[in-house]
């Protein structure tokens, strides 16, 4: 775990980086300049994975309108520029629209400030899918050495929110690979339920259900959970047995779900129930005492 002085220093770096990036993104194009897209490099794992609909909407917007929010990049000093935020905008400009330049604003900071700022600018976005938030948590832990407790403290996120996000950690690796391609398909609440099933030994069923969920837009999370949930064997219905005295019915007896039931007929049914209830209790006590005595004798021998 990071020491308190180190954590405090990283918190300062985090807040400064986030504030600076927010200022750069909010400044609009007035302080931006066109930059050659060919000079931009992308850090693996930093780009947010968009759904097909989100990507199509962003592409249509960028094609029809000037860039309102410039990208943020860090000059590396060798002619290359590292993308901090805006990887999807760059990809659409380059791959879909065939453009060679994009408006951007430079960010100058340490490696830690860049990583913290990039990760938390994604992490705190309200529309970010839970799995994408989970990926950002993983990046922060791996790249900066912060623990989960450190991240909760530094981010200000509620512990329950973080716990929901981190439930993805308990899913099978194959399932996480599937979700990574379409992170919007599975939320943290359902992921926690899938994780519980996986920990009960149903990893294969969980992975298959998540595969179906990811591949079918018609499949809901609730239905996918039902696919992964093992079917409980039905308990056979008990059939009441009738105890008779000669041809006269004395009582009905039923056994179900660990319960023995006796139903006495006639006007004096309540009295019979009380009487036989006491007899049964005495019989059970007698049998238990006999078993205990027998066990004690065996121990002596």
C-alpha cells in the first residue's frame, strides 16, 4: 500500500492533472491549434471503447460539424505527440473522414500526471460503462501502484460504487475478454451476480451466457443471468398418507420440506392434535436419549 505522504502527493498530482485537462477541454478551439494526425500516437488501453451507436453518432457529428472539443495531447519532444484524451475523435478523423489534421491543445506534465489525468478523466465520465471504469481502475493500479483504497480516497467515489465496478474482477478471464469488445452490454450490478455464480463453480455457464449477451442485442442481462443460473431440481410433491383404525380414518400425515404434518378429523381434532403432539415429543426425546446412551457405551468400549 502506498505510504500516506506518497498518496497525498499523488492526490495533488491527480487533482492538478484533472483540473488542467478539464480546463483544456473546456477552453474550446480558441486556444487550440491544428496538429498533424500522423504525429499522434495512442497509448494502448487508454481509448474508451464505444458502442456501435455511440461511434456512429460521434462520426456523424464530426463529419457534419467543426470540432467543438479539441483533443488533448502531450508533446514528446521528438516530433511525436501522445494522445491524452480524444483517441476516438482522432481515429474517426483519420480512418473514416480521411483528414490529416485535427485541432488539439498541448498538456505538459509528468508521466504520473498524464496517466492519472487520462485515467480519471475517463473514470469520472457519467456515461462511461462500468466495465470501462473497471479497466481504468486496473490501469491506475498497474501503472501507478495505487491500491483500491487509495483510488477510492483519491477519486472521491462511493465505496459501494467502486465495489460494483470491481465485481468484474471475479469473472472468468474468457468472459472479461468478451465484455471488453462491447462493454456497454453488461453493468456492474449484473456482473456481481455473474461473479457470484462463477465463484460457485459455474464458470463455463457464466462465460457462455455472457457470450450470448454480447453477441445478441436482443438478449437482456436478466435473461442472460437465467441462462447461467443452474436449475434447481424440483422437490416431489408429498402425498398425504391416511392412518386408519379399522375402516375409520384417524388422521392424515404429510411430509414436505422437512415438515411432518398431522391432520386429525372430527370435532375433537384439536384435542387429539394436542395429545398426540405431546406423545410424539416424548417419543422423540426417548429415541434421542437411547441413541445418546448407545453412543456413550461405544465410546467406553
